[in-house]
C-alpha cells in the first residue's frame, strides 16, 4: 500500500471509530429517550441516521487523509480545525442524547457548524477535493440544526 492509501485508511478508520464510539455512548438515549420526545412530522426515521452518519464519517476520513498527505505548509492548523469540529460533533451527541440538553446542544451545534465551515474553507486552500467531500457533512449538520432547534421549541 502506498503512503496516500495508508493515510486514507488510517484517517477513515479513525473517523469511523469515533463515530462508532459516539453511537455506542448515546445508544441508550437514542433507544429510550429520543422516541418519547416531541418531534416534527418531517423527522427522518431512526434507520436513516446510522447509514448517513457512517457515510459522512467515511467522507470526513477521506478528506482528512487527503489533507494529511499533502506536503503543504499550514496543514497542521487546518488539521486542528478538523479535530475541533470533530470533537464538537461528538460532544453534541452527548449533550443531546445523554444529558438531554436540547437547547445547549443547539447552541453547541452552531459553534460546530462554524468550525465545519472554517475547516472546509481551510481545506479548500490545500486540496479542493477534500473540501468538497465535507459539503454533504455541513449540509446534514445544517439539517440537524434545524431539527434540533425544532425539537427544542416543541419541548419548551
């Protein structure tokens, strides 16, 4: 396996593992709490979330691997942006599904969205494909933000 292939593999496994860890840590809330709360009629079925997030984590991993592989100055800063947004992603799940802090989760999601945007913008300066791979992610997080906000309002 060449260097790029190895970096892509490590990055995808890293992102997928963190996604799996997030899913496992929030499983109880997803199964016991989430079905009982008020949600809008356009809330996707639970079966959609796992495959969508798996795909998004894979795309994030590929994007990270492409950036990691580039011999470019300044890439460490953009990798830090990536790690911050990923940490915020994982923390959102805990706020929402473990602590049931829907309002705080929404505010945290706004910060996460900003960090995803900054990550995409900074990835673009190093590898345009890596930036494009994150577009479905920011779209899904935008949808999740609207859903989170709606659930918060329904529960107040």
